[in-house]
């Protein structure tokens, strides 16, 4: 599976986590369009179907690329879980 460059993936994870925390502290309604977009992009980027799995896969990939820069060549052994629910931010 092709993965985005580590810098791009790191930015997506950071932005998702920051916005997720901010929204959980300030709103009680549905997630913003930007948060949903970030969740979707992370899922597509990691070949997963749930944002929690996407974040886990992204962190594992980033850890591998930090330890071995050659691992950031764009290939990763990630497989989508076809039985999972569609990618969306977790309910708050």
C-alpha cells in the first residue's frame, strides 16, 4: 500500500488529534466537517476503516520510519479490515 510521506502523515495525525481534543472540550454536537475530512483522509492513507485503527497504523508507520528512514519509501504492510464500520470520528 502506498503511504503519504511521513511529514504529511505526521501533520494529519497532529491536526486530527488537536481538533478532536478542541471539539471535545468546546462542543457537544456532531464533529465538524474538517474533523470528518481528516478522519477520512487518515483512513484512506492507512488502508483502514475506523479512525482509531487509522491513528494506530499511522503511529506505527511513523515509528518505523523514525527508526529506519528507508522504511518511509511509501510501502507499508497495512491491510484494511473489511468487516469494520466506515471511517468516521469516534462518537463523543
